[in-house]
């Protein structure tokens, strides 16, 4: 994917699949965006001194797992600057919460055994509730804090929709929205509320963007 997007402000905005060189920048962007996410605050015990270190490690290993499994990761660029990123699990039965063993080992070393187990349990809970057989899961989505509230999230979701249309066997895209702000945003971009799900002590909304019927 290398999709240029133009609008009335003539901004140089484009969406493209991430390269290996982009992963470090993407990890930094995701860390900033998910630092205060309720699910990660609970999973990685934010009251502990090493919370930030373990969160960084978890995001880094997640991106590495996406990369090695050839899962779609999209960057949104304003000129040459990355302003957004989205990571999806494709509708492949081999890609699930049961990560390959070396990812789980590295995750345990960096994030800790209990946090790794909680992340896997979180994925199981969410995936089990999705009312589709073949679907994409939007695992991460973020806009750089300095570029939020300017419509870039809509551009990024348009790129996600392009990925969906490229996979004819996928019924739609599912996402777990952990705050009311995220739920409102996904509602604006044609995601339907399915149900509330509890992960530990955190409640969030399972939402789905269904493929348009031909």
C-alpha cells in the first residue's frame, strides 16, 4: 500500500505499509498513545516503578511479532513525518492469542510472566466475543499527540478500510475501545457497537466495521 490522500488544505498526507526501518518510530508513537490506556495500566501494574519499561518492551515485542508474521501495519505520514499508525491481525486462523513460542518467551522476559499471561487472556476474551468467523482485528491504532483532533484518525481508518477491501474473505474489522472517547470516534467512522466486555477490572466496547455488501 502506498496511498496518497489529498484534501482541501492540500496537505501532503499518505498511507503506506511500514518498513522495518519504521518499527522503532512506530513503537515510540504507540507508547505515547497507550501510556494511559486503562487496559495496559491494569495489565502492567502502573503503580510499579518499572511500568513504563515493561510497556515499552511489550509494544516492541508486539510490533516484532506483527512484522515476522507479515501482518498489516500501516503508517500515516504528513510529508515525511509519521503521524499515525495502525496494526491489524489478518483473517488467518494461525494468527491468534496463541503466539509463537519465541514471542511469548521474549515478552515474558521484558514484560513479566503475569503481564504476558494477562495480555493473552485479554486477546482470548475479545476474540471469542467477535460475531464473525473471518475478520481483521485492529490491535493498535494511534495518532501522534501533537496531531490529534485534526482529522488524521479518519485518514488512518480509510487506509484500514482499504486493507479490508483487499481481503475478500474478511467479513469486517473488530476493535476493542477502552474509553468513551474511542467509542465515539469509532462510531463516527461506521463501527457498530456489539457489546461491553470486561478485561480484569476494565470494561470496554467491542465494535465492528462490517464489509459493505456488494
